[in-house]
């Protein structure tokens, strides 16, 4: 299986999240985990370039917000 790769880039009006199949599955698993009923409102995860995202990406925060 390929190494998960995700890149986030964009402008003031549009954001693109691009990834290979493994990267998109990883991102989907993170989102499903945020929907866990055991987690509380406000739980969030930071994704950063060179750590969870490809170099050159802008930072991405995934957040659970039950008021949305």
C-alpha cells in the first residue's frame, strides 16, 4: 500500500484537499473519529506541513463543533 499523502492548498476563496488513495482514507478515518459520540464539542486535530501533510501545504484544523 502507498504511503498516505495529503496536500492542502488554496486561496482566500477556495481550498483544495488533494491526496492519494491512502491519504484520503487516512483523512476519512480522522473525520470518522471526530464523529465518535464519546468525544466532546471542541475536540480538534491540527494537521501541519511536513508532519501530517505534504511540504508546501497550508495548515488544516479538523474540529468537532456540535453547534454547526
